[in-house]
C-alpha cells in the first residue's frame, strides 16, 4: 500500500537558521519558506537525491509544531511522509485495520499541493505518519 518515502519532517525553532545549516554546512539545496496557515506551519524543503527533508517552524502559538517544541525544546524529527496512490482508499483500508486518522479524517492539501492525512503515532510505533497522494 505505501509507496516511497516522500520526506522526513524536522521541527525547528528558527527556520532561517536551520535552513542555513543545511545550505551552508551540508551544501544542500533549500527551497524558499512557504507559510501553510491551514497546518499552522512555515516550511522549507531540503532536496536530496532520493527524498526530501522538511523543516517545520510554528506559525503561531496554536501550531502543533509549537506544542511539539514545548515538549522537545531542541526540535527533532516530527513525522515521516509516505506516498500512496489513492489517499482515500489508503485511509479506508487503514481504518478497517484499526488505525486512527487524525483530524476530521478528510484529506487536506499539503505543502506540495497534494492531499495529505496524518495517522496517530500510537498506531505506528510512536511515529507520526503522514500520507501524501502521489
């Protein structure tokens, strides 16, 4: 059912500083920041040959990333994102098998302009999982 790893998301307090680490220290290509108010984050993507790293900064005090950073002041890995061919069919199969979809259960448009869903970390070995339609 799941396809390739689309990205690993890392929560950060300072998106500009984190971008500079990837750009200067690691020599990576880093996208321009993009605010995603519906998700409560500002993001950049670090392009790698085989996947991407998403750096997430809270967009407001109510952001889920702000809450994550309260528990993890140094930041850290927030979620992994896998591609699926049909996000609604994947959701329905997961729910039938006992997985919990966060939020309303309906896909939202993510940073790549494609539908995404998040799955409860307690159902996936303590890891928040994002699904993105390929």
